[in-house]
C-alpha cells in the first residue's frame, strides 16, 4: 500500500505517539507517595513560557486531559458558545454566541491563529508542544485555558491535563484544594516529564520527517508537526472548513522508528 492510500485509510482522529525518551520516563516512573494527600503544585506554567505566559491566571486545576477541563467548564456555562467550523467536536456551539471557544494552534488545521478579542474566549492549547516555539499573546478577554500532554507528547492514555481560570471554579476548589481529589499518579508523571523534556523536543525531532512526508505527498506542513493540510479533493474525507486536515502520525511513527534503530 502506498503512503497516500495509508493516509486515506486512517481514521479522522489525531492519535499521536510518544517518542522513545518520553516512553522511557513513563516506563520507569513510580509514584513516591501512595496514600499522602496534598495540594497540586506544578511547573507547567514555566514549561509553557517560551510560547504562552499564563502567570496572570491565578486558579489552576489538574484535569484528566483537556476534555475533562472542558467538561467542568461546559457543565457550568450558561452563555451561548461560538465555535468555528471544524473545531474540536466535543464543544457544541454555533456560528454565533456570547463567548468563543478557540483552539490555538487550531484543531481545524494545526496552525497558530489569531485569538478573538471581541468577546470572552475559552482557549484550548492542546497542540502546544508540537510546534516550533513562537510567542502567543493571551488577550485579557481569555477567561479559561486548557492544555494537556496528550497531543503534544503522545500521552493521551495518561490523561495529564491542566485547566486555568481567571476566576475560581467553586466546584473544583472544593474537589481539588479542599478534598484533594485528583489523579496523583498522572499529575506527578507529568511533572517528571516536563522536568526532562523541553517544550520544543517533539518539534525538533519530528520536523524533518514532517517536511519530507509533505514534500513526497504534496501536502502543506502545519505548525503542529503531527499535521498537514491540502485542498486536494482526494482528501475530502478529512475536510474541516475550507481545507482538509491530514494526520501524519502513522507514517511519521514508522519513519521515526526506522531512524531510531
């Protein structure tokens, strides 16, 4: 089967994979405290600083991936949500609303995008960590930010997520900071990983492979190394908005493993 057909046969989902150095940390990690209860402390804001500065967001909550953070927000949200065509389908909205849900880099095409400033924004940073670091300004109208190590480092099964809010979330204040209920193992593993893996690690390793695959397949590389775009009708299965978003991870993992032997 040729490479183009391999891409066309894959699912619409973006399933990234962990690089060897990330796998090694996961395989050797052990939780130090099995019964102690503590409040979460994290270095993730410092890890993200080459791209985004979240120091103005005073309320932080561990989450089981971006999606759980979105769930906590959406279950309490009373305003209507404006969602761009092709965005992460989990967030239900329409082409107009009281607030924006925005992913950046965009789930639509894997590229950095402008963050709207006309109304409140809920910002999903799921693909941060899979791009060449470049400063992304967070406007004052951004109310909440969601991130995880799932897309960037290929760790979706570990559900290592982070949720920031300018205002305290009463439900999570009770659950996480009073009862101290959160996933201690995944949270501590995340801290171990960001201590050893810099934010540009995945990009530096996979950027050459992404470019080679795109040259060979006549695709346009996205800012996220996992993705490419095209207007070729053959890829309409992957169409989001005006373009087709193609996931390169299957071919990329094969090429990466060949080079790592």
